[in-house]
C-alpha cells in the first residue's frame, strides 16, 4: 500500500512541490496592485453566478453616482462583449475580456487588458469576473476588495454549498430583493444565517437594481474603501519601483 495516500498503487512516487502553482499569478497580481495603489484607483473584483445581476448592478451604480466618480470596468466572459457593451451604454468605459474556455479571470488577463485601457485616472475600476461561484475566488487579480453578488432567486443555500467564494468576500450584495414577493419559499433570514456560518465577518447589503433599494449603502461602502489619490507620477515618490513580470509586455505607461 502507498505510504503517502493509501491508494494501494505501489508505483506512485511522492513528489515534493517547491513552488505554488499560483505563484506566477500571485506575482502578476502584486504587480497589478502596485499600479492601482500608485494611481489611487480602487479595483473591485465583482464575482457571482451567471445571471445574478452583476451587470445590472453596475448599470444602476453608474446611474446612482450621477458622474461623481470616474468609473471603468472590465467584463469577463467566455464569449462576446455583450456585458461590456451594456456598461458602455450606461456611461461606464468598459472592455471585454473573453476567456475562451476558462471559467475565471486571472491576474495576467487583467494585466493585458490594462495595456489597452485608459484606467490611470479612474476613481474606481470594476473587474466583473466570469459567472461562476467556484474558481474566481481562488485567483488574486490585484484587487483591493472582493464583492460577491448573490441574487435571492438562486435560493438560500448557496453560501454553504460554495463556502470558499463567500469566505473570500469583503462584502456580499443580495440582489433582486424586489422579487421576494414572488418567491414565497425564500427567506432573507435564512440567507443571512447561511452567510453567517461561512463568513468570518459577515457584511451584507440588500440591493435592487430595479427600485434602487440599497444603492446608497453600496455607494457608501465603496467610498469607505477608496484610497487617497496618489501623487502625480512626475513628483518624487518613495514607493518601490514597479517591475514587469519576466517575459511579459513592457510595463504600463502611467504618465
């Protein structure tokens, strides 16, 4: 019997892993984070299931802000730029990141997208991840905050079925609460209870992109996360130099 795993295969040879398989992703994520911090841009990783209302939330957010902040967005999906087109129509400069068969965004995809996007003078960059309640939680993109969108139409038990996603969340937005009168089997108390079981510090807001309920609290939360604007890059800075990951594109131009 194999002494390592008990699988019964005597031909298996244990291999010691010296480097995390996510090491390169994490390196690129730190690189992205340094860029965002240097320019004072709040980057938010917006995650959730397909159809939970991520794009509708951003459309409603832009309308509620009324141009007070400079917003931008990346919209991740396997195919099409449909969500990015919707965000552009709502007044949010946006770019699509199409992943092909990948069920999540990674730090390198975000880094490549930054090269072709006017992000440097934004106040807030939303990274709308691929619709999925599993893989997006694992990959650091360089964001300052993780926000999970959970619609009441998904049922009460998603937090306990997909706990990793919710453990990584800084904030959960319960969306489509305007539909609750049509969902007699769904209890907000039950959803909050399940979130409390898996989140170390549950922070939850109830939102409706249709009626505008909860949007003021959402915008206030975003304001509390915003960094102070960085000094212009022409002025002296004691920040460490930002280095491009090896074998990648030239470093982003921040001038």
